[in-house]
């Protein structure tokens, strides 16, 4: 999967176009999405601007080992 940032002015139209091909996943508030290479082909063909960004590793929650009181 690739991670892209869309222009805030165009993200709505780009999102609608991309979900016609396959599901996408929002991974950041900026709008940053995980997409497939086919999505990039579509965005380029329709003239949408995007920026490929490195995916930041997710923080994993630490397990809590509770003890009885």
C-alpha cells in the first residue's frame, strides 16, 4: 500500500473517484490515505494533485498486566 496526501480543496472529488476502484483507508487528519497503485493511475488521469508521503509507524499499545488488589 502507498500513502498519499490529497489537496484539501480536491479531496472530496478525489475520494469519490478512488472508491469506485477499491476501498481506501484514511490514516491521518491531513487527509492522508492508504491507496493502491491503481488509485494513483486514476488520480493522475483525472488531473488530481497528490503527494506520496512516508507511512509513519503506528504506536502499538503496551499491554497492561493488571494485578488483583
